[in-house]
């Protein structure tokens, strides 16, 4: 009986493929606190924006939520209300995926109009970058 269990275990081990870890590298020096060459692309009233920071392309999605906090705060999920969605939250979707990161509050209808642009611009903010790069996943 022990030999049958051993043979079955060996067969399972031989047929299950090994797992390999993947590492993503982004050529952005850790000492960089601001982009020396920043190009932003985002249209008004759109949900996405892009930034090129010293040759590295970043893609963002912006969302206006009723949840506030301080710049760099992260969240997995965001609420929205009928009246108070004035907080611009950003999610990096390329070259890696981050959690939602709060950038700033924008009273009135400004949040919906320019949040993705602000997300792309926020790559220069140290607190925002800390939240963004500290919450990366695949």
C-alpha cells in the first residue's frame, strides 16, 4: 500500500509543471523625486491618461469618489455617492497595476473633467509616488 501511495505521489509531482516567478523592471531611478522631462496626455471628460516620465510610459485610470484622505492613501475599492464625488483617485495600469491612490480633492465638477490629467501629473508628487509604487501587483 505504501508503494502505491509513493508511486501516485511521484506521478503527480512529475505531471504538475513548475511555477516560475516574474519580475517587472521599470527604468526609473529610485533617487528620482521628480521627472526632469514629463509629457502628459489626457483629454477632458475621459477616464484615462498617460505620462512619460524621463522615457518611462505610465498609463492611468482616474476615478472621482466620495472617499477622501491624504495624498498617497491607497484603497482596493472606492465608493461613489450621488453628490460628493470630489476626490480624484488614480490607478496605474501600465507598466504595472497599482491599487487606487488618492491624489487630491477637486470641488464642483472639476474632478470628472480633469482627474485623469491630474493622475498623470501626480507622478511628480512624492507622496503620490510612494503610494503608487508601494502598492504594485501583477
